[in-house]
C-alpha cells in the first residue's frame, strides 16, 4: 500500500481472510450513484453543482483532477454483495467490485456537470487530497467476480451520474429548494 488508507484496507483484508470464517472481502472501487455521501468526490461535486445552480458565472474550484479512478454504481455494489451472501459454494477470499475501467476524475466531474446542465467554469488549483496523491491510477480487475458470482456492472457511468444528479438536484416544488435528500 502507498499510504495509511491502503494499509488500513490491507489490514482489514488480512483480518477477514485469516479468520477462518466463511467470508469474502469485496474490494469496492469508487462508488457513485444515487445517495452518494458528500464526503466522497461524486457526492461532493453534486452538492457543489446543486449550490451553483444555473448561474453561468458560477465557478467550481477543485483540487487536482488528473488521477484515474475506477467508478462503480452503488446499485451494482449492492447486487454484488447480495450475490456474495447468497452464493451456494465457496468463493475466492477477495473479489474486486468495480467498473473495470480507469476514468480520469476530471472526466467524471465534467460529465456530472454536463448532466446537471452546469454552464459555469471548473477550475483546478493543482492540490488534491494526500490520499489521492498517493495513487494516480486505479482500475479493478473484475474477472474473478464475474467467474465466481456471474457479476459484472450493469450500470454505465453516465447512468450512475444521471441517477446521482436526479437524487441530488434541487426540487423545484420544494420551497427550501436545497434538494437535500
């Protein structure tokens, strides 16, 4: 692992796989979709877009968006968990659950902004989180999940972003207008 975040994930994996339990570790990529929390990048961007609204003069100031990440729809993650729990036979100790494609974070932000109808500017200041700086490229090999569970993602990234925005966008009928779920 390149940093404390990865070391913590590895420690959890070792604890589960070494426990002797009938268990599997689902190593999930970067989840995106409806209900994404504001603590993760997709949810945070949706919140910023909701706040910016239709203002063409709005500016989203973000950190470095040059990293590549493997995004996976939360509904696909839930389906993978269900398949793992209900699997009839033994499973490999670790299965990667991801979209199976590395997408530049900048592209994800632009696609979500387009989905939201954002017409303002997106500016990068070059500084990102320390955790993101540790690893510039992530892509999950999901072939074992397909072989063991018959699982592959069903939702495209654009479908995930549309569902995220549908859940986050302001409700025109809400007098508060904040669109918070």
